[in-house]
C-alpha cells in the first residue's frame, strides 16, 4: 500500500503541474480578451471619463468563467494523454507494483488532478466575483437584483429542494464521475486492444493499419453502448427533469443509469488491466 500511495503522489504531482500551467494560461487568455474588449470600446482615458472602466473585473469574471467550459475538457484530454504516456513509460513500469494497482494509480491520479483543476477554477471564479462585487457598484446592484429575482422565481415555481432533489443532484454527480472514468478506460482500451491486435497480425506495423483498427473498435464500442444504455441519453437530453425530479420515475431511471454506467466501467477496467498485463509492453522513453 505504501508503494501505491507513493506512486499516486508522484503521478498526481506531475499532473497538477500541468493543471497550474493550464490555469495560468486560462487566466492570461481571459485577461487578454478582456483588455482587447476594452481597447475596442475606446482608450482607457475615454473609459475612465465615461465611468465604464470599473466594469473591468465583471468582464474578466465573465470571460474567465466562460473559458472554464473550454479549458476543463481540454485539461481532461491532457490527462488522458498523460495516462497513456505513463502506461507506456518503461521507467514507471519498473516500479515494484503489479499491473492492476499501477493502472488504478494512474487513472485515479488523473481523476483527482481533474477534480483539483475544477476546484481551482471555482475558487478563481469566486475570487474574481469578490473583486467585482467589491470594486464595481453597478455589479453589486445587478447581483442583488438577480438574486432577488431568482428567489422570486423559485417561490413562484414552488420547487421543493428536499431529499429527492438532493438525491438526484448527488446521483448526477456520481454519473458524471463514472462517465469521466469511462473516458479514461475507453482511451486505454483502444490503445491496449489495437496494439494487441496489431501484434497478432503478421508483418504489419503500419500506422494507417493501426488507425483503421482503432476506428473499427470505436464504431463497435459506440454501437454497443447505444444498445446497452438508453437511459443515459434521456438524462443528457433532459437533465433538469432528473435534477428536479419532474420526470416519470426520474430517481429510478437515474439509479438504473448509475448502475449501468458502473457495470460498463467495471467491464472496461477488467479488460484494460487484462490487456495491459498480457499484451501491452512499455517502451523506453526517448
């Protein structure tokens, strides 16, 4: 267990370095876009004279929050790539730990790094919100008005945030977690299985053949998932029905979707660890 923890700490440390770099890039891009917006409106002197330059922080807040929806998926893709590089890295594979714990360490460290990046984004948004609320009087007025309107809308809608809504919220969160793991598992499965199939083909090492094999596997997996899980499509199509419990037997369908997604994750986890231990070889890092 100590080796498992030390390996997890090392992998998590390397992936959080990418998280800090990504967060810095996100902030710089948001800052640059906000400044460009103000420049397009007019010079800083004109903005100050017209008393509009105080809206800089709300503009930065809106831009940064919008970019979060782009950068979080980008960071997720980055962790997927990091997973496969780690799986193929001969140095890491020399760690005295069996393949299954090694693979779990790799996947868990990526997921925790992803969650950590998401938390850093939320904290950054709160900091920018606090700066906007502190330095911009118009933003304070609009925020108070929007909050009052939201309270009135919830009262008119007569939405009861009871145990059902809490359960559905936790269920959707669990489903998102399982889908995140599924993304990691499916990328590894495509990598492991295509390499294994390629090894069994005589005198074939062409990258084009490898891409064709992976394409066929993607089509097969997509067909299999479409046939296996119709409930997930319902949740994706109408998430508010499940969140607010307004759909027919929403909680039951959400629970079934979680179980189906959990079963799919377990199947691919077992398949990945089997393929990794039997058919996938690490390569020396160049």
